[in-house]
C-alpha cells in the first residue's frame, strides 16, 4: 500500500464531491468504473429516492435527473463536503470510508440536509483509480 495510492484515492473522493456540485455529468461519471454500483440506503428527508443503481450509464442518468430537478449541480446552491477519509489499498483494489455532509441553501443560509458515511470500493485500470461501489449510509 503506497502513500501515493491513498492520496490519489482521497483526491478522487474530493473530485467526485466537487463535480457533483459544479462539474459536468460527463466529468463526474468519468470517475466511476463502467460496472459501478451506487447505493443510497436511506433517502428520508432528501428530495430523491433511495435504492441501488448499477452501471455507469444508469448512474449518469440519475445525475442528469437530479440536475434537471435542481437537487444538485450548478445553480442548485447545494454542496457536498467530505472529511475524515480512511483508505486501505490492496494492489489494484482499494476501500475507503469517509464522512459526508450535504448542504442546501448555500447561496444564503446553508442548511445541513444529510450527513453520514460513504463506504467506497475502487479499482485501478489503465486510466487510474475509479470508484466501483459507493454505499451511502446516513447517520
């Protein structure tokens, strides 16, 4: 396990958060493995449904829907904030756990709408590290 791999993965976690708020859907989905799984265990209080999404095409469709609904992305006045990242690397596979906070109303009076944990799995391919599974648990 190299420090360089851990830093690259921590930066990928941050990049995904930034791109969810201000990047393009294409930039965002480029961070994911083709067969990625995105799972939100509890969407209570959020303007979206929970559940499991499989494959980068389905994840991309979800991003486009959330943006069309004004839930995230440029102009939505939302922010994803990630901290306390722990990364373990096992060759070309890695796992991490991080805390997140999701804010709305960032243009005036920011409100924390959700907080919890990202439990992630990564794979390394020719292009570098990609997110292969994210399980989002609210706490």
